[in-house]
């Protein structure tokens, strides 16, 4: 009896929870499925609008006494690529009005003209004219005629809901869109931005973890880049790095470190000579990476500092007794203790940086060699208005991140279990 009651309670609990679970999955997964659906559509932003028949009404007097009027309806299909089927037209007129030149597609009765225009192809246009006459010979008020708007109706397909699919967008992603260069740029930005933020986070955490005066104030200052609004911070960096009026270039020129100002955010490459060898550095992209490191190292700093404070002091005391140097303490005590948190931070920051859009867009707009895959999603979807292509690029990003996560968890993901 108790076993039957337990099963009944379990079934009831699942039934009550099921609507909430389905709602959450719908909210979370619907945009994902919609994005996948659109990625297989050869469609642009302008194609999303459902076609509709339109008419502009122009009223003209054609008699001296105003008893006759000519109405010109400028008819058109609003779509450039889709037809509209079974177009119906209707307009209403005052009493005592007759129509002299009634089109064969139309009927006039009960003060209404009703027309069946059939199918309108894409880009369809037509000037449809009728002549009105007052049966009593009195003047027809143009204001009344103009105030009555014609009514049109028709049927058309929503291009997003059709079953026409294509791989054209993915072909363009891989073969016609500098995919390799975009991918390398994205990985360059993501890897160095992630590693740099973690390294500076470790250094900051080590510094603040010491018993020094003003430690609490230093923690607050170090958090400022992360909590500050990104728009304000990017604008400030843009002003500081401006080649004409920026503070950084002015200081470097005044101290004769450089001969002339450098456009750090607008110059794609800079040649650097080291021991007689010339190297090309991606200047604008490297500058954006430095901004990324500066802005997000506080996040790594917070996580690592919390882990450092949990390390038993007895380990360091024992190492001091054995005569270990500060470097040896870090390598043999600190680093093994924070390895797990670093692995988690690397995964989180890698995913975030791979999807990063706003920082790059605000600093360079994707110019000067800083165009990454997320920037390309924006440019394809909104700048070029090719939303099918933009969705395809976003799907490629998701696939790359899934591959990264699978490889990551297989190789070093087990470290997360140590926390």
C-alpha cells in the first residue's frame, strides 16, 4: 500500500512541476531553435516583413461645377520578392454617386466598389482609375471622398515559416567570408585576453593577500574596471589613446619614446625590431586585448583571492622552516591550491571572450583587424541585413564553443571536482 501511495505522490509531483519545466525550456530553447531555423534560410532583414497590398488615393476634379471627380489609386505590392494572392479591394462613396468607367474586375453596389485583382507578383504596380459623377448634378465634396480610405486584403507566405531550406549561408560562412582570418582573430583575442586577465588576477590577488596598509582601499580600487559601465570605460580609453589629442601619445612623444603619435586603435599592424629581426604586431587588436585584460582581471582577482585566503597558513610556515624561497612557495604551495579555480576561470573567461562583442565594437567597431566572429554576426545581421548569414555565423560560434568545452572537460575538466 505504501509503495502504491509513494508512486502516486511521485506522479502527482511530476505532473505539477511539468508545466513550469516546459515553460522554462520553451523560454530558453525557443531562441536557440529559432536561430538554427533561420540559419538555413536564404533571407534578409527586409524579407521578414510579410507582403501587403497598398493603395494611395488621389482625387482630382474634372468638371467646372465639381459634379465629376477622377480618382487614381496607385496600387502596389509592398514586397520586392514575394507575390500576394487573391487581392481584394473595397472603397465606399457617398449616396447619389455613380461610376462612369467601371473596370471589368469590379462591381459597384450599395455605395461600394468591390474589386478582385487576383494575384500580384513581386514589385507589382498599377494605377487604377475611376470617374465619379453625382446623379443630382451637385458638387461632390472632395474632402469626404479623401477621408474614406480604401480597404485591401490578400494572402501571402511568411518566408520564415516556409519549408524552403538551404546550406547557402554556411557555404558563405566558410568559403566567402574570410572565415579563417576571422577564426584566428577570434582565438587570438580570446586566448590572450583570457590568459592575461588570469595572470593579472593572480598578481593582484597575491598583492592584496599580503598584510599591507590600505589593503581594503586597494581591493575597492582594483574592482573599479569591472564594475564601471563599459560604455564610459571604452569612451575614456578612446580619448586617452587618440593619436591627435590623447594623453598617452602626448606623454610618449614628450619623453622621446616615440617620434610621432601612434593610432593604437586605428592601425592594423606595427613593425617591431628585436635583435635585428622585424616582427609584425597586430596593434589595434593587441590594444583591445589590453583593454580586455584591464577590464576583466578583477573577476579573476576576486576568485583567486578567496581561494588564497582559504589556504592554511601552516603550509607556508612549514615551507619557511625548510628554507623555501618565495618563488618555491608559490610554485609548490600556492599554484597547486589555485589550479582548480584557475581552470574554471579559464573556461568561463574563454567562453565570454569568444562571445565578446560590446568591448570591440565600442573601441574599434571591428575595423583595423579587430573583426571577430561575434562582430561578424552583427555586421551580417544588421549592417548588411543578411539575417540568415548572421544566424549561420552564430551557429558556427556555438559549435566551436561546444567543441572547446568537450575537449576542455576531457583534458582538465576533472580539476573542478577539487573545489
